[in-house]
C-alpha cells in the first residue's frame, strides 16, 4: 500500500503530531468524503505500508519527528511557488523560511526524496510570464543540488477555485502560451541540473524534455525500496494524471494555508470549524467517532513483488 498524506491537506505542516501518533498506533480512521458517517480503518504497520508520499508547503513542524518514521520509506512533494500572501495567505516567507527548510530536509533525507513542485502556474498582471521566469530561476538556483526534479502544472478553473480567485483577474492561458513558458522554465531547470515534468496536463511537451509526471510514482518508490511493485494507475484521478493507486488519509476543508487556487478547501468557515475539532490523539484527522459512525476495516496489503524472476538475476 502507498499512503498519500495528503492531496487534501497539508499534514506535515499542520497535523504532524497527529500523524506521528497514528504511526505509533499503527492505524488511522478516514472519513469518506461522500458519506460523513462511513469510515475506513486503515492499517499503518510497516508490513503493509510500502511508502508514504507527503504533500506540503512547509514540513518544518514534522522534521523533528522524522526519526519516528525509521521503519518506513517516504518522500515529499514540496510545493514552492513565486507567490505572495495575496495568493498563499499563510505560507511563510519563501526566502527566509521555506527555502532553508527545503534545503535542510534534503540534507536529512536526500535530494531524490524531495520533489520540487512549482504549481499551479497562474497568470495575471502581477504574476506575469516574466515574473514566473525571473523567480523560477531564483528558486531553482537556491535548490540546485537539493532536489533532482521539478513538477509544474497550470491553473485549473474549478468552481471553488474560481470563486476563491475572484478579483485576482487570472488569465486563461492558451496551449501556445503554456508551451512557450514551459520551454523557458525547462531550460532554466536544466541549467541547474533539474529534470522537469508536468502534473495532470494533456499538453505534450516532450520535445523540450518535459515528461508527464507520476506524483505518486511507482518508479521512484521502486528505486527507493529496491523492489518492484504490483500496482496500477489510480482510476480515481483524472485521465491526464499518471499517479499509481494510493490511499489518501487526509480530509477536505482542513488546510490552513488558505491558497486561493486550492481545490481542497471549499469554505473558510468549515476549515476553522474542522481545525477547532482537531484532536492529535484521535484516530480521525478532525472530530471524534460517534454512535452514528460505521467503521469498516479496509483490506490493505503490501504491493511488493516477492517472487524473483529470471530477468532479476
């Protein structure tokens, strides 16, 4: 099993104590986002967890506890953009705080296990193409040697994100404009020894050396754990998404970063309520189990291929 922690919220930044408690207890309970009283109890023992993929904009709160994960393989999808607080209200200063944390994390676990995400890319008068090119290079220069890959994507206009971005005058870029910007960014990335790929984008940028990403990446995980995985593409994701199957243990409307482009927060009021209901020793990320809740044990297993084939010898 691959654990995603989490596409729905920033667990390393805001819920690291809870997560480490779940690791110590060896299980987590996840509420079904489509049915509030339907719960899955998920085994988190090292015997079944092949890898954990963390998603974060600031893993600093979790870093002192990484020793608790000594029995697990894990890597970080680390989003680091060139936006100010008008777009990412609660993300700390990139230069003063976030970039140094990225560097320290890489020093601790290695550059293969810290993926730089420069996404989503949005364009308006303030965050112009020239702005992205300028600040992408500044960040890339700071991260040289601390990561090996950068994943980019362009903004998607979901109903919730469109509402949150009202007043920011975001422009819908064309495939031609996206291609031109991606080409520029890929050349900058290459100059700092970084590969580049795109997250859930249909546009073909392969002639610029830009591949389609697997953010939950079986090939990376196989390299990290030294073992092949029997895993399929995640059918619950968009067609353009290359991720393989994982189990997400997060919860919507729980991230305090407040990013205007985020699809996982629908309501600031709900976010505040959920965070007030957070208990770091609860099996649930937010709230407690009630008599109306139905908890079912989810069947999970390791995806490692134990059998040695002729070609492995």
